[in-house]
C-alpha cells in the first residue's frame, strides 16, 4: 500500500514539474517573440552630404531646394529597403549611390579635383554584425566607388584595395566604369583654380591644409549609417577627397575606424571633413570606444571626438546611430548637409547649425 501511495505521489510531482517547465519555456518563448517583434519594428537611416562653410546667407532658395530634395531622395531609397526587410548594408550602399550620381556632392559625379586636375576617389563600407569591411582608394574611373568597396568586402579576403589593381579587380567584377571626363564639372574645376590661387598667396606652403582652404571648403563627402529590422548596423562613406589634394593622397574615408565604422554592440558612424585629422583621432572608432568603455551616449561620444578633431586644427562632422536606434550628429564647421528617417515617423533634413 505504502508503495502505491509513494508511486502516485511521485507521478503527481513529475506531472506538475513537467507542466511548470512547459509553461516556463512558453513564457520564455513569448518574451523572446515579443522582444523580437518590438526590436523588428525599429529601423532607421541617417546620412550626411558633407560639412563645411554651409551658411544660409550663401545659399540661394533654388540651391536649398536642390540639396533638400536630393538628401530626401537618398533617405527615401535607404528607408524603403529597410522597410521591406532589406539589410542595412544594402540600404547604405543604395543611398550613397543616389548621392554619388548627383553633381551636388563631392563623391562620384561631383568629385573634387586633385592638384593635377584629376579625380581620385575613395570609399568604404562596414558591416556592424560581422565587422566585415571593404574599402577602395585612389580610383579614377569607377562611377560608384561604394559599389567597388562592397565587392572588396563581399568577394575578397582583403579589406582595402587601391589604385590600378583595385580598378582591374572591380572591372572583373562587373563594376561600372566611366570616362574620366564624366567627373569634370565646372563648379569643381573652378574650386580647384581658386584653391590653387589661394595656395600661391598662402605663406605656409608646407601646411597640408591651410586655414583659408578649410574656411573656403564645402566638403561634400557623402555618408550613410543604417540599422535594419534585425538590429544590424552598417555604415558607408564615399568621397572625391579634398580639393587640390596631392596626387596619391588618401584621406580618412577608406580608412576603417577613421571615416567609417560600424559595430552592432555600439554604433555606426560616418565622417566628413579634413580627413587627416579624422585619421589622427581614429574618429569613428574612437566614438564607438567612448560608448563601449566609458558608457557615454552616442551624442556625447560624437561631441567628444569632434572636439578632439577641432583641438588638432581639423574641421568637419560625423553622423551616427546606436544599437537602440538613437540618432545623433556633431560638427564644428558652419554647417553640414544631413538628415535622418526613422520607423517611428521622424524625418529630418537640415543644413545649418540649429
Ligand atoms: N574627409 C574627406 C577627405 O579628407 C573630405 C570630405 O569629407 O569632404 O578625403
């Protein structure tokens, strides 16, 4: 009899435990589905179209409309990809393509000239999930350098390719080429002539970037950072560099951690400005580190790094977003073409200090 009572008690105990386990695992499942859904609802993209002496008094209403429309078009392209469940990598690449194809920005079509009157373009892209990255430097005939950077990331075991080798490789991979005349725009050529004229009268010929050139400069580099429905962050940047730069000069844009950085654990950031200073401060990686090791917010980190850039004599700005879809930017120039669009309906485009 005792044995029967003992066995029944054991059976009841086992049954209850099993039910508890079941409901516990159901609760865990419910929580993870809920957090997945709430995470999936948030996605965002932030862009810049360069920083510099962008002042209201220097802009005509027509110019304002042209920049606003193009920035909005670029944002919309990336946003749509994210909305349809696409990856942040595709979103930043396609967004940058819109700006590379416009003469308004110093990337692709509107690239500035170096001291020899040639265009040498740089670009990079980074995946915050895997820390994979691809960069391209000093290419002369690639219509959309960001596409070549993506191919370096996706199809090689390298992270950066430069010059003729990079172009040969891009050609083999079906990247679109253009005649170098494609990059010749009147506006950029006049900027070169003006910069060279200034250089002649600048006393400090050895300075890499003179104060006058910085003041005169509207950088125009383009960048994009996005977070997709899976919480993956990507960042990308594309540029023609600095007007009147020395032939062969490579700026911050293709240097990972300087002009571009993305890490799902912290943030994604893209920079624009006098590239040498963004390399020296390892600006975008420094931003991520300040978040990671000092627990600063994205905005505090960006401000801190822009101050470091400014203290060395550099000028420009950065845009970024963090893993919680917060968006922030910082710049020490008069203005920066910038904007963002978030899944919560926020949509902002700005040029000047606000
Ligand atoms: N950062 C770029 C470079 O130094 C220039 C720019 O942002 O316009 O190449």
